[in-house]
C-alpha cells in the first residue's frame, strides 16, 4: 500500500445531517476499536468471482467502499491528456435512465456520497452510504461504471469548469513548479503529461473519447475493492455480483514503459512577479516494492518528511527563518519513482534556501541518520499509524492500496514490524545510495535572487 495514497475522508464531505453525525461517531468508534484489537480483514469472493477485502464493523449504520481499476492517466493518448480526469468528473453526471439532475438528486435524497478520481496509475472511486440505503447506493455505482450517459449539457458544463481550473492553475506557482518538475524528470514518458490535460486537449475532447475510455478500462480483471462497515460477507457477496458482474470480464491490454528518470541536475527558473518564489526539487527515487523501501521511508521522515522534527525544517525554518514550509517526500509510481522536496521563500533568500537543502541532502548521504534520530522516527511512524484509521472511508482506501501494491491481507498487522526492522546500518546504506545532491533538478517559480538557471523550462508535455 502506498503511504501517500488513499487517505480519503469521504464522510466529512457528506451533506446529510444524519450521515454527518454518524460519521463523527464512526471516527471515534474506529479509533477506540483499533486500540482494543487489530483490524480484521476478510477476503470475500462472490459467487460470480468478484473479490473484495472487507472490514466488518456493525457499530454504526454506515458502509464505505473504495475501488480502483489499474490503468490511469498514464494511459491517456499522447494527444489527449486529461481524458481519464475528464471521465472521472462526468461518470456521476447521469447514467442509465437518470440524467445528471436526477442522478445527483438521487444521491442527495438517499444521503449517498459517490466520488471518482484519476491518478497516473489507477482510476479510483469511493462510495459512502447509510446501510439502510445500500441497495440504492450500489445500484447508482453500477450505473455510473457501466452506463454513463455523457449527455451534452453536463459534458459542456464540466468542460467549462475544467478549462477555468486549468486557466487558474496556469498562474498558480505551486502547480507550475510541480508540473514543470515532472516534465523535466520524466521527459517523453507518459508520466510527464499533465494529468488534468491542457486547455487545447480538454477543448477537443469528444464524447466518443470518453466512451472509449470507459469501454477500454472498466473491467473486472483490473478491479480492486475494499469495503468497511455495517455489512456481512454474505450480503456483500450479493451486492458485488449485482454491481460488478455487468462489467466486461477483461480490459483492453495496455503497457506503460518503464520510466528513465532524468538526473541532469538542471535548474530552471520561471519568472513571475510574486513576492515569494516556489521551489520544486527532485531526483530519481525508490519504488514501493523495493526491499529497501521501508529504510528509505524512515530516512525520508528524518530528512524532510517529519514536519518540525525533520532536518530540513530545523535548518531552513527554525534556525534561519528562511521559509514557513520545507519538506521532502518519496514519490513511488508503478513505472518510475522520485525523491522530491519543496519550499517557498522570499525572493532574496531563495539561493540561500536552495544551498541549505542541497547541503542537507549531501549530509544525509554522507553521514546517514543518527541512532537517536532513527529511534525517534520509528517510534513516531509506528505510534501514529493507528491515526490513519480515522474513518471507514480511509480504511477502505487502505484496503484497495494494499491490493494494488500486492501486499498481503495481513499487512495492517505487519506494517509496523516492517518499520521496526529498519536498523542503523540499513538506514545509513540506503541514505548513501538514495540521496545524490549532484543529481537534484530544481524548478523555481518567481523572481528569485541567487539562482542561476542552467536551461529553459520544457515545453508543455501534452
């Protein structure tokens, strides 16, 4: 399971007062229950062969479901970035016999939350419902996946909304920096394309394109499901067959090439007349299935992933007051990986901030973490793990993430042991192998001082 994925808090967004109050109770109940016992994950397989991982919890009348199909925005055609994203915004805007207004009205009438998301490697969705409305909720999910309408009115309305968002993001320094870094690091790989598309690609997207994505990608052989809440395995089996058997058995075959991450150490400056510059930094990273992943995860926490306890925050913010926020993170994708960092600081202090980040990068490689830092990091990462079980929706997302990553059904019980097993020798070795300050590629958006660009920004990766 990716530590960075599937942290959806769907219950907090639900409009109905009954479901909102039930959701608050569910959060408290799940946290208390986790302290008392480990979460029991059951493998449920329907008569029709649909598999789901279930955490049964009858303490509140709520059911949460997360699902994912392998194959996301990285499969968008080269000339049509944003296709998966546009589908994710439209498949609940009318399906089967229900037009957009009727579909959305039914969701509201039955206090059902239904959301879809397009990531680079998967297309996912989440469903939350009161258990008394589960039949209607699963019926709407089936319609959205198997019979989306893509009527003209919602297509043009959503298209307009996406274009407005893209126009805003084109001026947002954080978005510009992150997208430019991705284009630099992944170059001509599909990961370099903008997930939400470009104004030109969204404007040109057709209903046939949208329908083609649904036909190609939504199929049972690429489907993973996690369910949490007030439902028995037998009742879930019935709903799984009714909801997902209408999908095609197999998706269209797909391949994504392995990414060769560029580590040229380039510095790109994109001029914007703003008082603070945004800095995005990256180099090649480590994949989630690498045996050294947990060592890298702990070391990253020490470098910049641990908030106020991290080295970057201590050196850049606490000692010198150069930035309010500075951080690092692991970015493992299915076909490539990054180690990345970021900050924002006053224009006149950008050069100093970058020099400090580069120095801490090099120090981590040369020295690795101390024994005290390692033990503090492991203590926090294991002790805070139960906080991830903050809602039934977040647990359902974790169940899907576990399946996508090929982790065992007992992963929730085993995860802390993997962190505890990281010793000082492994942490120092991985730090030396992973962090390469000379390879750091940097994108600065603003009017920075003390920064010398080595190349121009790449063209839009559409």
